[in-house]
C-alpha cells in the first residue's frame, strides 16, 4: 500500500539578519562552554590534589586501594586508567572491593575506564576473571548490561 501526498510549493521569506554584532560574543561563549566541558570534574583544586595523591600512590610500593577514600579518588583512578601510566595499574579483587566500598554504584567514567583498560591491556592483565566479574556487576548496577558485554566479558571474548 502506498500513500501519495501532494504538497504545493511553500513560499516564505526570512528577514536579512545581522549577526555580525553577536558573532564574537557567540564565539567567546562557545569557547567558554568547550573549556567547561573539557575540565568538567577534573579542573578543580580538589581533583588535582586527588590526582597527585593517586599518582604518588601509583609510584609507591603500597596497594592502590589504600589511595581510594572518596568518589573524587575514583575519578583520579579513572583518569589514570586512560593515561600513559595505565599499564602500571593492577586491577585486582582488593582494588575492586575498595571501589565498591567507596561507591556501590560506580560512575560511568570509572566503568568505561576499566572496560577500556581491560580491552587495551587484555594480554597483560593478571586476573581477567576478577575484572570481568566486576565489570559485569558494575554495568548491571548502571543498567548498561547487554548480551554483547556478557560475551566479551566471558573469558572467551577474543574468540
């Protein structure tokens, strides 16, 4: 079945708008919004302090779980999982237990950072099953689970 609709030509005119005066203001405001978006959650002094503390913990002999005490520390972990230092981060049961004790429902930034880390360093990770279990639980808690994730995080993901 097909429907044929006949539309007559629609005529309209737009006034000649002079946006030259507003252009510089729009460009300035656009740049400000871009900067706010770029540094959202990571530009504050509190975050910078948490990041420096986490980086120091990464360089020390202690366990990274000891450096996670607040949600902002989890954000620092997420940022570092996407940095050049990521290969040094050991994801293990103790770290995930600490993450869960700080936030029962992890933020999307952290979940995606762990997932990305898992995919990038798959061949170098010590406890794949532990990471997969945590990611599945975290994605379920966030309502982001689907059959593809469960296949990828099944221990047979590369196959």
